[in-house]
């Protein structure tokens, strides 16, 4: 009868060594052939067998079963709903959380009443949404749960805090801390996983980790005499490494020593977080300590993966004066000999090392790295091309601006979207090119930038302004002024250097009047003129059409003297 088949299917779900889902399915088919109607218990047991299938859940069959339930008019209950959600939780496909929410609504209509476990499963799946963009949905489920009179437990809070840690654009750490406080108010006891997840949200805060708050929660764990895992230390070391204003590497090293003193074994993730902390130090890296840690990994038998090598190469990039570029290349060769395949991040890091190489960028090597990437089937991304263009800017003997433009064209052909950094780097490359100014080419790029809707900021306008400043014979001043006006229309604040460039171009005829207007406008914006600004304006007046405006320059010299901008000999410099 139905009861016998249900018991047999349930036994297949709980079989030693793993679910015998295929056998359970045959029993289900036999049951129908014999004329027995599957009921709620039948489907619950089948979902359980499909969830535990070797090699991953058979979620497609579960979806088929839901369709059959619908056709047969089978009622749903809480165990069935939770069993179905577990099948989806273990499935490997995009947007499974959306399918889970659809089934959640349907099963309620069929009589299922959600439980705490139901919401925990749903929030956990929503937390895994790609890009972390569904965290608000997770929060909505949490609020709905409480409105139903269901009390969240530790697993609920952990699932929701986990979702907040994955939020796109930086974790929602403030909300995570509010939830942590709610746990205490609701007498829900946090566990080690809770603290670990809170520390993760603090580590991933937008703009840099909230490292001091992370330390406070770390001390809170000690006060509660909770057990520590390596994962907790990994999150803490990561938080110290990504601190706002620069890595707190000394604290990170202290945590690393404490981890070992507590008898815990550092993992690859631990070392990678620590090496990364050595890279992000304000003003440069501690590449020497990073190398020692990397060697310690080998001595302790800890796997050195692609992230280990990539992080270490990045620390060498930030060595003073770019003097460790040869060591970075040797490390890259060692990596390949060890059988560790470099990825796009590795190549990007190494190209950045070539950009900052001592004595001028190693642009030929950087191009070889690009070709090697493509041969390996790795797709260069925006970061790759931005780094390469910067490499061309810093080439010894003058920028390789034509190569940079070729890379820009290749970038577009490959469908890689340029960003603000791309264009700014191109402008800098052309600014530093030998010979005449390439301002016309730069303006063409600027038009492309506008056409693509790429953000233009002060750096963009200032770079172009400097190019206008070196145009032969001070020509095309009207074009530079129009460009300058456009900058202000975009609510981009010109810098003192930008104003100085415009005034310097105002030589001859009545242009000195415009230069004087710019001078006053600059001061109204709160920018204090420096010696270069004054000199540019005085020079414009001395070359005024019909004779110099000699009285005004004398007034400016007096203003310079009052500001302490004149040399001790009382003379001023004209540029």
C-alpha cells in the first residue's frame, strides 16, 4: 500500500553511504503503476532522496515532481516545503533563490506553513545571489518571519549577516551590527560563525575595513570565552590588511603569532591575507616580510596557490623605486615551474610591476606578457589595458603614445569597456610624448569619452589643460577657454594648475583681461594663487597689445610680496 512504498522510499533516502535516489525513483514509478496515489509523505521522502544524491542534488527531477503534485492536487505541509527547499539549496545553477521563492509562495497556497527552518533556508539561498544584489530581499524575509510570530535563531541571523557581507558595492556593515545587537535583545546566542560573519562585513566595508570595530568584536569573543577557529583569524587579518588609510600590518602580524600560539594551523587563506596586508601599507609595501611569509608557507607544507603568487607580485610592485621588478619576473617563472597557472589577476599585477620598474617602465616586457595572456586563453580586462597604457606613459626616453593608442583600439575591438582611468592614462601618455602637443588627438578621445558616458573629473580636465599649455605659440586659446568653460559646466572644480595654464595662454592683445577675470574667479573659488599663477598673469599683462599694463603688474607684485611669494632678492620669476 501507500504506507509501504513511503517507508521504502524513505529508507532509500537514508541508506548508508548516501541516498539511493535512483532506486527511490523506481519505487515511485512502480507505486504509480500499481495504482497507488502518491501523497505528501511520498513527495517529501522523494525530495529528501534527490537532495542527498551523490554528485549533487537532482533538482530538475524535483521540479518535475512539483509539476506532478500540481496536476494531482497534492497538498503541501511544512516538512515537504523544507525538503523541497533543501533540494534547491544544494543545486548548482544561477538564480536558484528566485525559483525557491516561487515554490515558497506556491507551497503556502497548497497548505504549507513556513517554519523558522523554512526562512533560514530561503535567506541562505538569497544570500548566495550573484553580485550580492538581493540582500534587501533577505532582509524582507527576516522581517516577514518576525511578523508571523516566528523567532529567528542563530542560524537565521548568521544567514542574514552573511547576505549583508556579500552586498554589492561594499558590505552593509551598519545593518549587520544592528542585527548583532538585536540578537542580544532577543536572547539569541551568537556562535563563532556569527562573529566570523560580522568580521567579514566589517572587512568588506566600502572604502576600507572598519578594523577598529572588528577588533572590538574580536575582544568580545574573548570576553565570552568562545572557541577560536583559523577562519576567525583569517577574517581579522584580512580586516587589518584592508584598513582605511593603509594596512595595519603590525596588528595583522600580532594576530598571526597569536593564532600559532593558540595551537591553530595557518592555512593558505591565512598566509594570503597576511601577504596582502604587506602590500597595502601606506607609502609602500613590506615586500621583504611578504617574501619571508611566502618561504614559510613552503617550509610548513602549506599550498601556495595562484592568489599567493599574485599577492606577492603585488607587494613587489610597491617596492621603493620599482627596484624589485626582476625579482617579480623570477617569481613568475617559479610559479609556472611549480605548476601553478597564472590568471588574469597575476598578469595584471606583473604588468603593473613593469610599469613602475626602476629607470623607466619595461614596456616591451609588458607587451610580451599581454601576448602570453592571450595565447593562454586568458581575456585581458579593463585593468589589464589600463596598466598597459600607464606602462607606455612611463617608458624610458618618453612615452610610447602611439603604442598606447593601439592598445586602446584593441581594447575596444575586444569589447572591453574603457573607464575614466583608461582615458586619463591616455591623456597623460600623450602629454608626456616627445615633440609637439597631441592635443587634437586628445580632444578626439575626450569626445569619445563623452559619447560613452564615461565620468570626467578634475584629473581628466587638468591633464587636457596641461596639454593645451604646451601648444606651440600659444595658439588655439579660444578652444582651451571653451574647454575650460565646459569643465565648469560639468561641476568639475578646476585646480590652481588649470587656472595657471589658462592665464599663461593669455599672452598678447586684450587676452590679459580674460586672464585677470580667471585670476579673480580662481580666488572666489577659494584657490590661493601661487608664484606660477602670478607670473602667468603678469606675463600676459606685459605682452598686452598697445603696450604693457604696467600699473596692474606692480599691484600684483605688491600682492605677491604681502603673501610672501617673492624671492628674497625682491625679484619675481616669469614663466
